[in-house]
């Protein structure tokens, strides 16, 4: 494990964006595991910057997102589909700023084939979780997984619990996570109470993991990780 400490979010954005792009430069058809939230915003900005400079080409990349809310329209501004399209895909992977959620892109990546999300509106959520695991396997596994971490130590939507949930699964969100995420919604009642998430096993199968923590409120969780005291 390498631990790098930076003074500013800007520096983290550059370091993490370079690391993700370095993976794509080394292997153009890389499979990237991606996260949402405020943590990856600067890294995604930097990836877009490098793409715009012509330094990196994402056209052969495949992506899998970590998680998605249940029972939230994918076109809702708070869905993780929307987040990714707004903060990375439209600008860097699809190349056409006019591209909107499931319209045909004009250049680059075919969203149907290369961009993968969990479907939190699937009729059979358990079957959807299995389908996702199989798609990751069929793509050859994740080369690099980008992660944030919650203030309570959650990874993706794997909330603190008594045991590790291994594979992709349905989760009921803890009150603290609903509180944390309510800042993006009009009222706390609008925050979905369930989500689909890759499990810790699915995440740990990634060939490399880049976890980023911003801010003092994450210090306790990160201290435990650094001292190898990792618990469910
Ligand atoms: C996002 C995700 C979450 C966030 C975590 C931190 O896909 O799975 O676990 O990484 O909630 O969120 P931020 O970055 O907003 O502090």
C-alpha cells in the first residue's frame, strides 16, 4: 500500500487524474471502476483536461460504476448515471458536449457497450446484481478501481456491519449516509433508502485500487486503513 498525503484538493485531483490516465496510457482498453460523490470531482476534471489536450484517449476504455440508488429515475440529477454523464462521460468519453443521457453519442464510446451501471430500477434486484458481477467478469475484471470513503468508513454503499458483503448486493442505507447524501436533495425524505452496490469482494478483485479521502472527518476511517486494521 502506498500512502500519499497532499496539502490541497487541487493537488489530489492532479495526482489521481494522472494515475487514472496513466493506466489508460499503459493499457488503452483498460477497465476502470468509477465512483461518484464529491471526492472524484477534481480527478475527473483533470482527466477531462488531459483528454482535451489530446494526451489520453478513452475510446477503448470500459467503465463500471460502483453503485446506484434504487427507485430513482436515471435522469434525476441525483442519480449516479446523471452524475457520471455530467462530470466525466459527456466531456471525456463521449466527446460530444451535446450528448444527453441515453441519446446516441456522435463520437467515441458506445454507452450501451462500454459504460456500465447498476440498474436500481430493475424489477428483480437480485438478478440485476448477478448480471453486474457477470459483466465485470466478462470484461476481464477491473484494472483500476477509484474509491472515495464515507465519514462512517463506508466504501461504495457497503455500510459498516458485522461482516463483509462479498458480491454486488442490495443495501438499506444507514441513517448517517442518508444524512450525508441529503445535501444534494431538496428534502431528506427524497433521499432513496435503498441502493445497489458492488461488494467488498467485487471491489477487492480489482487489480489496483486508488482510494481518496478528503477532509478531517475521514481521518479516523483512513487511520484504521493505514494501520491495517480493516474491519467490516
Ligand atoms: C460513491 C460512493 C460513496 C462515496 C462516499 C464518499 O460512488 O460509493 O461511497 O465514495 O460516500 O462521498 P464523498 O466523496 O461525497 O465524500
